């Protein structure tokens, strides 16, 4: 059984969410999606933060309906 990754890179997040890398960067820059900069050219995203982001987006959609 494969253990779920705790951290993801921007490309993995984009693939997981079905959006472009540019969109993920936009969300990270705005603070809408939490990210962790661990080196000058390396930013990662915690799986738990991605899950919370998804729940938030679902709730926003449900409220609009």
C-alpha cells in the first residue's frame, strides 16, 4: 500500500486540482492556498492545506446555489 504524500510540488497540486500551474501560483500568491517556501526556488504545498482549500471551494459553491 502506498502512503499518501504529505507535501506536494506546484505541478502535482495543479494536476490534483485540474487547473494550470499558473492558477496554483495565483492562489498561493493571494494567500487563498497556503504554501511553504523551503528554498529560493522551491515552494511546497501541504496536503492538509490542499484538502482544506477544496472543502472551502465546495462550501463557497454550495452557498452560491
